[in-house]
């Protein structure tokens, strides 16, 4: 009975036992924080890229837009490169795995407009740039998830031409 009392009062390994119990939870919190922060960075890069590409496309000459057909005859690759890399000529993608084919350019036309659109028969083009990118998960490369997560973004701007 004495030895049981001695073991009950012995605290020499208590810190090690507590650490062994806490480490899995602490690591889960740390890795979840890293993953969440990386997702937010990637999402920010995608949204910024699409927004910048939409603004760039909106400032292209009105002759690049056919209204009422709603087609874009400008350099699609240039707009896609700007969305993906931040550069007109291309380069490394802002988000790993993001390719030009993930970026879509669409044009809609509003009729009955005046002002700068009088020369186009009152048709005002509006350019939309959108994308859907596979999220390159930090923990996914370690086998923690088999799910495919996407980051999507879209932006539109009225074409004013410059």
C-alpha cells in the first residue's frame, strides 16, 4: 500500500505526460492555422489577378469588342497572363497550378447607351473575367485530404477604351 501512495504522489514525469497529451492538439491547431492562412493568401492572389485583368481588358480599344454579338477579339492570352501572373507577357503563376485555360473572358452588351458608346450604335460592352483554380493545399501534399478544393473569382468592368 505504501508503494501505491508513493506512485500517486510522484510528479517527476508529469510534465512529459502532459506534453504527450497536448502535442497532437497543438500540432493540429498550428497546421490548421498555416493551411487557413495559405488558403487566404491564394484566394487573395486569385481575386486580385482577376480584378486586374478585368480592368486591363476594359481599357482596351472599343474595336476589340463586338456588340451586340458579345465577342472579344483582343489578345486573350495577354488578359489571361495578366490574371495569372500579374504580367502581360506571362511568367510564373501567382498560385501554383494556375494555367491560362482556367481564365475565361466573356463580353455582355447593354443596348440604348449614349456618350462614348454612341459610335458603337449605343451598345456598351461589359467585360467579365472569371476563373476557377484548384487550391494547392499544403497538407494535401502530405495526404491529409483527398478532396479537391477550388478557388473561384470573377470581376467585370464596363469597357471604356482608351
